[in-house]
């Protein structure tokens, strides 16, 4: 079973990944293609976080699964916004 501390620490890392991705999204909107590597790194960080959440939720209790599910939705929302922005620039 996942401990409360491990879930909380992971949720914080996810929040950090979201903040980094939003920062790169903002920079990408201003600079277009000049920060492509950081933009890609942010997208990869979001994808890794989603995959880790899926794995962590296997050992979580019901309340933790709900927290992880809500975080996964946030991650995927930012991920989708970044992907759509990238497609619009091509």
C-alpha cells in the first residue's frame, strides 16, 4: 500500500511538473519554436508523471486513488493544451 507521505510527495512532484510545463507553454507562446527542447522536455515530464500516477494508483487506497485520479486529469489537461498548441504552430 502506498503511504500517505509517498502519495503527497508524488502529488507535489506532479504539481511541479505542471508548473514547469505551464511556464514552457507561456515561453513557447512568446518565442514560438525557439524553446523546442525545453517544450519537449516539459511534455515528456507530464507523460512520465501520468505513467507514474497510473503505476502508483495500483497500490493506493480509495482516497489516494481519487487524489491521484484528479491529479492525472490536471496533468492530461496541460498535456493536451501543449500538444494542441504545438500542432497549431505546424
